[in-house]
C-alpha cells in the first residue's frame, strides 16, 4: 500500500490590496490558484488598513502580504508565489492563474504612440 500524501496546512494570510489594481489582482489570482484563504484589507476604502500596512511593512506601496507572520512588501503575484514555493507554503501546481500575476493597472501600462504619416 502506498503512503497517503499529507495535506499541507493552510497558512494564515493577510493581504493589503487595492480593489482595482493589476498588481493586487495578480496576488489574488495566486492565492486562488493555490486555493488559499486570505484576509483582504482594502487600503483605498479603509484608511485604517492603509495605516496598518504602513506601520507593519514600512511601505506605502502595495500589494503587501503577511504569510504566517512573514511580511512581503510591495510584491507582485509572481513574487508571492515564488516565495511560497521556496518556503514550502505551497507545492507546484499545473493550475493556471485567472489573471495576470505580474502586471500593473491598465492605466500604468506603456501606451503605444500613434504614428502619423504625411503624403
């Protein structure tokens, strides 16, 4: 009989995020990809959450994440996932994220310039 794989214990996660940010969506997508519950703290609509983030992380930029007491400040979803894999919080999976995990908000992406041609 083969040994039964032990289930990994779910980490305790707090994430300070913006409601509409591309970076925040990437962090959410990584947690969803790995089926990880997390407590989201909205730093835009709840000023006390922003203040808490700054006090805990020393950062005014987000996303910031706390996983089992470890602070990851100003990170992308890719960086959060890499840290979790490296520290044994999650195992590799073939599942895909449902949003880009390393992308800013649409208004922060470089815009193509229109090129005009003269006759």
